[in-house]
């Protein structure tokens, strides 16, 4: 019965789907991918614990020996403060700047580099005369202590070599440290002598301060010399430009007046021409004359009695008052008399006389306004003529002032450059003369009270850490080089098949005896395996099942017998076929007669009952392999094997076949293609992953329905995750000896 696996496009049955997800197995497919990496590495450490212990102990002993043999070293430390260099010493707010003077990483990194400069080390060597001190070279165990001196006196021919060597020795042991965002710098020096370490650190800090001041003075000296030359050149250029300016103004008749004593914001002098001044004044007068003319014209156009002069005239005001009185009297008289009444006519005559007097006065006022208007208009015309004349002169002056302004701008530019350089020259002179030091010693070095190296506890701790790291790396490397399956969880991922079960390894015990005891861990493992296989098909346990492996002695024969025995105990009718006709083993394992068997039937003998053997104390029947044929594959190619399975399936519930190994033989693919399912046995800690993959690929090429993998001879002590087989009942693992064998 050939069942197409779901992996090759077939439809998976419900029970098969559950089975493929690992139902009933200790390790479902893909379990290793979900296990924590920490647990994985702890499993490796548990497995390779002795290699790790050896690496830790070895590193610890090496660290202890090196620490005890090391020369004690003493470190002296001095602390200095480095402030940001100030640029403007004439600033009344002080030498220190504002926010722009904050921590400058570029500046301080430069200072740290200068503190480790070779030139500074040479200054210290020359100051302490270390190149001529033989004790210094002996202190550091240098060969120049012998070759550079003769009878304690320095050899002149070796002077440069001693200087370079002493400088390198100081640079090799000096250390510059600074906390982040701090102006404090620690200068440390380590040597076998505490007094010498203090001398070097003190000299180093003092020479750094001296070198900084010298560089600053040299820089200001160069700057002063440069500015002096530039100032002399600019002075000559200013004099020449001013001379050209005066000569051109005299030739062109340009007369300019200074507008302000201080000049403009850029420091250049500001001038205005005389014509421009006159034009400005006359234009202002013309504006006032125009305003006067407009005012006079507006008053002239008003009625004679409505202008301010008429309203303010006392004579007109008196006449208007008298006329108002007379008009009042005349109105009252008309209430009683007629207009022809003589007194009324007299009042009316008086009113007419007053009206004529008022009109005469208003006429006189209008004449005065006309005269004022004509005078204002005449003055406006005269001013307009003068302004027009000045405009023409102004345009001509501008044309003549183009070259004048060019020369003047050159004068102003040179004067600005001159003033700026002169100011900078004065500032540099002040800075160079003051010589403010931005570096100060905060804490001078003190003689070390104890050695800074070697530190026993730290070195031993580092040795332990190094040993752990080396042991871990060694364990991981050994694990990577190991190609076998040390963990059952790896089989599902590496082989692409579900893990059906795991059989523990036993030592020095007969598997027949172990399987006879239901409390043994091996028996429990095979019972669990039988339960898992009961989910393999829709009808439960496969009716025809072959068990094979990639190579001999992996436990497939024991597995076949154990599964068959478990089924027989459950009341099933089971027949076990020894399919390995090349190297049969089941009849010897069960101490049965194997003279006739499978090979006889495949050769043409149909008497199956005469070939079947019953195991002692069991309902299990065995069909031995029979005599070894010349070529077992030829017997399996025909239809006799299928006839055998069909006939046995009519009489038994299950057929189990102990198939030969896959590698190098064609028997297992032939057998596997004629049964309902095949179980692949892999010996843990022994079978290579590559070998198992090749064997499975051969079975897959023969369209074999692979149900899963069984891990045999598994040693829990070599596993990554610490599996056990107590099953919760206290049966334990490895209670009896004996190793499961073929």
C-alpha cells in the first residue's frame, strides 16, 4: 500500500496531520527553533563541562603564575586644569569668554595630543638627564644599560640612541586621561620605582606649561612682525591716495564740506559738496515760498468779509455792531408804523450809510490781500529759477565727482584696514606682554603608596573570565565540529521529519530481558513510540510497517522487536519479518530456528506456516530471513513480497519488517515502497547528519512513505536540554544495564 506523503503533494488525513505535528512524540517538529538560545548554550556547557573546566583551570593557573612573577609597578598621577585659550585681553570683562568659550572638543583633543607629543617627552628626558643615567636604563631592563655606557660614563657615539630610547620608554608608560566635559586632565606615569614615577609626572606637567607659553610667545612675535610690515605698507598707500584726492579736487574745483566729525558706521569720513548744501537750503526756501503763495491765493479767493483780516478789523467790527443796533430799531418801528414813517426812513438811511462804509473797508482789505499774493508769487518764481540753476550745477558736479569718489573710497578702505590692523597689533602686544597662563597644576603628584600592578584579584578574575570564554569557545567549536545528533530536537529540523520517540541508552543488559519488564525506561519509551505511531494513519497504527536505518547497529532490530512485542501485549495479532537477508539477527536475538524464512518464500516456497516461529513466552510470530541468497535485491524486485504481505495481512493485524540498512543496499527502498509506512532509526551521538540525509533522500526517491524518525541509544548526559525518562512514575532511567543492540 503506497500512501503519497503530504510533503510530496498528497492530501494529509486528519490523523496524519495531528501525527505530523508531533502528537505523542517527545519533540514536536520545529521544537528546537522555539527553544531559548540561552537554554541551548547551557546545554552545550553541560555537555562539554569538562572541557570548560579544563580551560578555566588552565587559564587560572597561567594567570596566577604570571601575576606572581610580574615586577611590581607604581603609578604617580598629577591633575592639571586646561582652560580655553583667550583671544582678546583688552576685553574689560576679563580674559575668560562667554558661551563661545565653552568646552571645545577640538581644542581639548589637540591639548591631549600635545601632552603625548614626542617633543614634550624629549624635553622631560633632557631636563632629568635620563639619557645619561645608567640606572634609568637598568630600571627598565634596556640593553643600552650595557652598550650605551662605559664604566658608568655615557658613550658620546650612543647619545642619539640613548635619547630616542629614553623618549620611547617615557611615551610607552605615560597615560593621559580626562573625564568627559571636564577641563581637568590626569597625567599618570608607571614605572618600577615610585620616586621616579613622581619625578616624571611633575616634570611632564611643568614642561607642558612651559612649552605652551613658549608657543604662544612665538606665535605673537610672528604676528607682530607681520602686522608691522602690513601697517607700513598701508600707511604709504593712504598717504598716496589722499594726495591724489586733494589734487583731483583742486583741478576740478570740487568743494566738499564734512557732514559729521565721527564719520559713518564703517569708519569712513562723510562729505557733501557746497552745491548740494546750497541746493538743499534754496529748496527748503522754495517750499516755504510755495506754501505762502498757496495760502495767499486761498485767502484772495474768499469773500471780502470772510477773510481773517476783515474779521479781525476793529473798524469793520464797530460798523457791523452799529448796523445791527439800527436794524433792530428799524424792525421794532415797522411793527407799529409803515415804512414811509419819517423816523423809519431815517433809520433806513443810516443803515445804508453804514453798509457803504463796511463795503469800503472790505474793499481795502481785499486790495491788501491781492498785494500779498502778488509778492508771494514773485518770490516763488525767483526761488524756482535759482533752484533750477543749482540743479544743473549739481549734475555737472556729480559727473566731475565720479573719479573723486573712487579715490576717496580707496582712501577710506585703506584707512579702515590700517585702523583694524593697528588695533589688532596693540591687542597682540598686550597679549604677548601679559603672558597669561591657561594651564595650572591642580594636584601635584604624590609618591605611590603601593604598587598599581600587578593586581592579584583583578588578574585572577580576568583569568577566570578568559578561561570561561576560552572554554565556551572550545565547547562551541567542538559542538560545531560534531556532525552527529546529540539532541533529538535537532533531528526534526535537520531531517525534515517528525520525531516519533527517543529510546534511552542502556549498558550491559540483554534487550530481551529489559523489554520483558514493563517498568523499564526502555519499555516505556517503546510504548510511547507505539502510541505515537497509532496516529500515523486514519485507521491507527499502520498495518504494514518497515523499520530501517542508514547503517548497521543503530538499534533498528531491537526497535522492530520492541514495537512488535508492545503490539502483541495489547492483544494485536502481529508478525515480525526479518527483512535483512544479508545479515539477519532477529532469530539469534530470540534464540529461534532461522534455517527457513523470507528468502525461501521469495524463492518460490509457499509454505508460510512452516516458516513462522513463535517467540518464547509471547504471542509474537517471527518470519526469519532464511538462508542468505546470492542477491537479495533480485528477490525483492518481483511480486512475491507483495503477495507475502497481502497474505499475512489477511491473517494478522499488523506486519512489522526489520529492513536492512539503506546505505549501500537497494533492499530497504524496495521494501519501503511496498509497505504502508517506514520508520527511520537514527543512533544518537553516532550517526552523522550527512549520512542520515543521504539515506532519507534514497528512500524519498523510491516514493517511500516516511512516517518519522526514532532516536536510539540516547544518552541524556550528552543532550543540550537535559531530557529524562521518569515519566512521572519514578521508574527511572538506566536502572539495569545492557545496551540496545542490532
